[in-house]
C-alpha cells in the first residue's frame, strides 16, 4: 500500500517512520511512504504556501496553487484517495481505518493555519477526516494516526494474525483487561479463570469483561455491537443482558 503525504513540515515524520511496526512494514515493503514538501511547488522566491484570507479575519490560509501542483504530480497515472485532515471532517474511527486499508493508495494532505483554500477541497479532496474534537497545529499528527492505524490492519504486518481482529473497537466493544507474570503483585492477583487452561471459559470471561468495560466507559459503542445467540445466553447468565438492551435502546438501537 502506498501513502503519499503532503506537508510543509515533512521532517516531522522522520522519527515515527523509523520505529516499531511502521519501520518493519517499510523494510518488508508491505507499505511505501512518500513525503512531499508542498513548498517545493510554490512559485515565488520565498516558497510561500499561505496568504491572508479574502474578506479579512484571523490567521492565514494555505494557498491553492502549490497544493494543486503538488497533488497533480503525486497522483500521476495511479490516482489515490485524497484525504484532508480538518476539524470539520468526519470523526475517524476503526471502521474508517478498515475501509481505508482496502485501498491501494492514500494521499494524505496535512492542513495548517486556518485551513486550506476551499476551492482545493471542492476540486480535489475525496473526504475530510478529524481524529477528535480538539485543534492541532497541523495535520501531520493526524496523518501519522491514520498511517499507523491503517498499516497494522494490512495482511502480514502484525506478528499475530488475530491481533487486529480482536482489538478494541473491532466489533464495537472495548478490549478486556490483559495480565502477565507475576501472578500476584502488591496484593492484586490474576483472575483464576485465566490460569485454568480451559479456553472456552477463558473466552467467555474475556467476552463478558469486554461488555462490562464497554458499559462502564463507552456505552454508546453498544448501539453498533452485534451478539450471537450464544453470546446473548452468556450475557443473560451473567445478568448483563438487560443492561445491554437498555443501553442500546438509550442510544437509538
């Protein structure tokens, strides 16, 4: 998969690309990441990529011409989906990451200042995304979030094939708590069922813990959760079924 990243500060990506899963995916040629400095397509001697907004107001706006020229060269003969990071974009989530992971090429445009010229959005942007209800100084961190979350979904990137499928949000449930050695620490012990070797009971325990955590911390996620008849039976036996149904009803499901 190819990631084409358009930014006026491409050096911000240097360290993240050299660490962890992304570094390994690059080394294995499971992904390709190309960084493009938008300033290289500016036409004036000062390489300006921003200007004052028509109509007045605060701050500066990213200019249309350098962005468009950069994008034209990046797209070439194999156009990819163009994503602009913006506070007004749709909220990024796991389902969006899964959809993007099916594509061959993503073009990630990192906005800055008060935004980009609206005509660039109208002509070239396929979708706008936001990673949360807060303001960043630029889209570079958001681009890294998308790069990381999409890369780990690609076949063969993670060491364990089931890891991505069982992550939090993969089925609209938070992931259960995890434990490792030692068995006891400062009076806190590992749940006995995890030491039993009974994988059926362990899976049931983990499922119920996921539901309990989701009810407690992110109940709105349950509106999208789907349960098998066997799981509904487990919820009823644990006394959670009524709470889940009430929560789902309260969130429009």
